[in-house]
C-alpha cells in the first residue's frame, strides 16, 4: 500500500501545473491563431478579379490542399469540357468565388446572390443537357448573399469585357460549337442529341421510336424548318447507324452530322439552310444500342454505359441483346418477289408482311423500325455498316437458285446506282478504295456482294415507297478514336450530297375533279415494274434518273392519266408533275390492288406489341438502375467519394 502511495506522489509532483487564471504566472493560456488573408493559389482560379483569399473557405475546406483535392474543385476544372464550352468562364468563376472567396482586411467577402441567379438562369439548361444536377455549392440562397449584406460580384469583370466596344467585324448570332470527335456511349449519344435540340429548337426535335431489348431508348433527331410537322411536297429521308452494334463508326458520324447541321444552320451556311428548310431529315444514330455497348466494353455489357472501350472485339456486339442479327430480322419479301414475279398482275411494291413472319422471333428494335417506316412517307434512306468501303443497293438476296452471290437487280436498278454513286463519288476515297472484285468505283449490288435474306434495305423498297442503300464505311469497324476526325472529313460531303438526292426525280399531287387529294393512288413509270403510292393528301415523290419518262397515275374508281416527263441531267430539285383523275367505273385490276392494300394494312395481327413493350419496360428499369451519366467516370476514377449530389433526382 505504501508503495502505491509513493508512486502517486511522484506522478503528482512530475505533472504539469494546471492553468489557473487567478494565479499570475502559473501558465500561459493557449493562443488560437486567427485566419489571415493569403494568396489565391488555385490554378483554375488565378484569373479572378482579386488575389487574396482565406481558409477555411465558405464550404469549410480548412486549407488550400483540402479545396484543391475536393470534388467541387474537380468539377470547375472540367466544367468547360463537360458543357462543350457553354457558360465558360461564368460557372468556373462562380465556383471559385466559393472555393477561394475574396479576402479583404482579414475578412471573407461573400459573392452576390444576384450574380449567382443570373448565371443559374443562363446556364441551368446546359446542365440539364448533360443530365447533371445544378451543383449544390452554387446554391444561390445558401452560399451567396444580398447586396445589402456587403457582397461582391465575381463576374463583374466579364460584364465590362462584354460591354467594351470593338472594331472587329460583327460575329454570327451563334458561335459554332466544336464537334468532339470521340466515341459516345448510348447515354452520351442521347445527351448530345438533346443538347443539339436545345441549341436549335426552331429546326430540330428529338423523339423516341421505341426501346431496345435491353431497355435502351431508340432516339431519333429530326431536322426541318417545321419540326414535328409533315409539310406538303417536302420529302422525308432517314439515316440509320449501328444496326450491327460492333460497326460503330456509322453511329458516331451521324452524331457529328446532327451537330454539324445545327451549327452550320445557325452560322448562316446557305446550303445547309436550304437543305433543312426544304427537307425533313430523320437521324437514328443507333438502332442497336445494346450491341454497341457490348462491343464498346469488350463484351462485358451489364446494362452500364461506363467508360472502358475496347476496339479489338471484332464480332462482339454485332447482334442485339437477344443475339438476333437485326439485318436478317426483317420480313423476307424478296423471296416472295422471286416466287411470284412471273405471275400476271403481281406488283413488285407494297408487298404485305406475311402472317407467318410474326410466328418467328421479331426483335423489339426491328419492330420499332418497321412501325417507324410505315408511319412516315420516307422517300430516301441509308443505313451505315462496316466491312468494306463501298455502297450497296437492292436486291440483297440473290436470285441464284442455290443462293450463291450474283448480280440481282431490282426494277429501279438505274435509280439505285445513281443514289449509290452520289455517296461514293462525294466520299474522299470510296470510289477508288474498295477491294471487292464486283465493286464498280465503290458501288455494288447487294446480292453480288453478300446474299442475305431479311435485310432492311430490301424491306424498305418492297414494302414502302422508300429507296434505301447500305453504306459500308471500311474494314475497321471500330477505328481508334484519333481517326474519327479524319473519317468525318471523308464522309461529310457524301452525307450532305446524299440528303440532297431526296430531291431527284418528280413530285406532285394526284387530285380528283373537285380538287381533293386521292389517297393510295399509284404512280407508275413505263419500263419500271415498281409503283409508289400517294399519301393521305394525294402527294407523291418518285425518285428517277435524268431522261424522258412516261408517268401514269391511277386509282380505283378513276380513269388513268398519263404524262411525258423530261428530266434534265443538271436538275437540282424534283420536277412538279400533278395529275387530275376523272371518275370512272372500277377497274378489276385496280380492285385487286385495293384488296392487296387492305392486306398491306395488317400489321402485327397477333398483337406482339404488348409483349415487346412489357419486355422493354422491364429491361429499361434494369438499365436505369445500372446506368450512370457519361460524365460520371470523370469523378469516380480518382477513387474519392462519389458525388451523388450531381445526379438528377426524378
């Protein structure tokens, strides 16, 4: 016991005396250093209209290092790139005013709420465009104060620059937005299309035609001077990419094309303005987003669109999420043509979809595209593939009895060659680049190249008024990212020239004697066993080669009318050829045509749509749970806390 007491005594003697404020000199009280103004040492904030700041900052970061390693600072360092140059430098400077606030007289000055509100009004749409929430640290009510509270405007210098007079020539109303020649994931594609729509709302709109087997949206962007409205005598055309998911280049080019059309229209490019004002252009960059994601991630697609592209996976992702080759999944109408072509009165156009087609496995993507094709009176179309450098045209299925590859022309062979040559000749290297023996300067008959049944271009031609060709963009189906800009340069003029080809041939209105348009009237060209039909208001478009043509219009209950038409070689727009039909007793041949039309209207007789919709809805929920926005990898790759505050909440 004595030993324990001695130990306690020793400890008490050796202990430091406690501070007693009543005993002078016993000990000195600890001194808490007050924060002092210090130089702004954050590189992305070195152009602020002040040079001194203070820590802790408004967000509570204790030191410069804390602020510099924070996600908030990372955001302002990449925001210019994320927003495509929009709202720069406003957002960055506004963020700096919170991360490195102004310091005067050892006191932090808070930024003005009014400046924040102006920036929010101007830039919130840009954040919406990339599906990013407005950053919490730019909350105007939380971190900014009113003028009465002694604030400062961090954007004041920008206003002076904007107000300063300049002797330079006036700039266009909208500055050209540079195209980022990079691969886009499926969600990134949608983001780019939405941003393009926001930037050019007067000439563009986006709309969905359905969902993939995996639940991803099949989003189309349309360009027209009256978006969403079919205009009388204005042709409609479409461009489709990524029908095979591993053939990635086509989809990227169509994304660039959408941005190009928007920018050039705003810049006053007369050619683009004329094209958009007189054509309704529909662009579906990715018909097979599930396959594309599988190809882009090297086959590890689990519904996520995270980064990590693999360019060497040759066949992964070719098919859709159900392992269906979409370019073999359309109704095989070409076989029906070959079987019945010698039958008297058999028409090689508007062939109904046979009922037995629906007994097979129809992919949701195929279903969506068929409904789309039937709902809009498309005149011209192209789908984009990889594998060689050339343009192929119908028929895709060989007429050889054993199915061997051989030249198998459609009735409109001359028209298809003209359309294919329009693209190939306008391409930088296509007319000399193909190594295929059957290619004629970059143009080849589809069946001569590779015979297939159930292809999309044959379906377009035999089921609707639409003439479609297949553009093959080269052997490298997923070229390195650094080659994308060159690929765009090679194809830019070809894409524009092909869209302009929708104005070849003739167009017009078929009316009765009272001036009312006749729906379903047939436009026939002598020597071409393939008719087109009129729309709801009696309008038609008929692609033709230059030369002299004998054209007739007919409809059940009316007499046939015939005209001789001369199309000069240098004609840049479709010739106007109208018809007025007189009442007459019904013709037996035309009555048979009406019966076929009645059968033609039968689409999805077994109501497969419900099945596809349910399947897509279930998969959509899976994708939405797994997907993160394309910019997410910017922030999670560094291993810090995930900035969930940037995710938008429904």
